[in-house]
């Protein structure tokens, strides 16, 4: 089975700021080594989960310590009340055919 490298961030944002947060959240350039990324938000639009898939842990770490990521985090900071983040390794679970 193919192994995946995943970075997940959960942020609680200020009420009524989802659109502004999303503008600040999008990186100006596509990070090297990022394969795909997804955003999910709660029904009340105050919790946002970001999930990104990477070609390696090193690629993810290089982006996380980059100047571009520091600028992006600064732009988001006005909207974020708290956040949790972590790096994971895993694989797809096969769902049996019905």
C-alpha cells in the first residue's frame, strides 16, 4: 500500500471572518512537494481544517519553515483564535465493494 505524508491544521477563527481568512490562507505560490490540499469548515464557519498531502516529510518541513509560509501565517493571524497542527504518515483504507 502506498504511504502518504499529511499535514493537518485545525483552526478556530473569529466569527464572521471565514471569507477574509480564506483569502489570507491561500499561499501565493504552490509549495514545492505539495501534492494536494483540502479545506473543510464547520457548519458555523468558525472551525477550519486544512489537510495537505506531500511527497515527503522534508518537503513539508521546508515549506513550514519558509519565508512565504511565515508571511501567510502573519496574514492569517488576525482571524485565528487558536490552532492545532501535526504531521502524519498513513495509507488509504480500502472500502469493500457493496
